C-alpha cells in the first residue's frame, strides 16, 4: 500500500492529525506547537462529529488555536465526510465570521484536502457561504445577523461577544437572549443536532455562564 494512501486514511479518521497537517497547508508562516489541550479539543470535536456529544463548551484564552480547530478545520472535516451536512457558524462580528469562512474555503481548495476527501465546492458560493456539490454548506454570520433559510445540523458559536463589550450588561443580555430566542431555533433537530460554543470567559454572565446556569 502506498504511503500516501495510508496517510490519507489517517487524516480521514484522526481529526488531530488532520488539523495538524491543515496548519502546515494554510498557515506555514508559523511553527505548529503540539500541546495536550489541542489533542483534547480535537478528541471532543470528533465526539461531536460522531454524535456522542451534542453540546460542547470550550473555554480557552486567545492565541491557543481555538478558532482554528473549531471553526476552520472542523467544518472542513465534517463536510469532507458528509458533503450534504449543514453547518452554521456565528461570531460577534461579520468580519470575524467571514475571515474564518475564507480560511475554511482555502483549506478545502488545497491539494491536500482534495487528496483526503472527495468533497467538492459547488458553484453557488459567496464570501460567507460555502456550498458543496452535494448541497451541504458552511454558512457564516454574526450575532443578530441573518439566519433565515440557513438552518443547521451543526451550530458553531465562536467568540459570541467582543471582549470590550463583556462588561456591558445590556450587550451580554443581547447575546444571551439572541441565543435563547433565535439561534436555538435554527437547529434542524433539537435532539440530534450539535451546538458548540468556543470562547474565552469574560464575565460570570457571559454566554458560557448563561448556558451553565440553564443546566444547573
């Protein structure tokens, strides 16, 4: 068996290996530093992919590859295995959401990705909307942004509130109410669908705190 065939089989099965190789492909200006937290994040994300975990909160400081793992590589990995899957990604600003969407597209257009997965990007695409030829998609929007017509089986919430806004009770409440009254309704299947929140902790009543209170 060819080495490339074996490696591709590993990349399809091992999300950590896929994430690490993807880093070399789209961000080779920096050195990748292995650490246990990345292996743990990738393990939990893979359990989301398999359906063993339906709700996941990841709290970690900036500059630890949280968005890279969760919001760039993971959507590409999901669509690689399930090109008809529907993914909604949300961040506090459209600019941030669009930036992560561009990096997912960049990854999916690499020769590496195309050698690992058969998934192809379709013709109907915008900066914030990546559609596959199997009608799956990754849709990027902002908190309180447009969601109509874009229900998902995976919802990824990446930095839902800007750090400078976290001390504002009004702005925290706006994010929490938006989650309760709008975003949760965009999950196609409330039982089987997956919601992932990744953010740094900013206040006891930020979205993470709000969600933990609901489950207390």
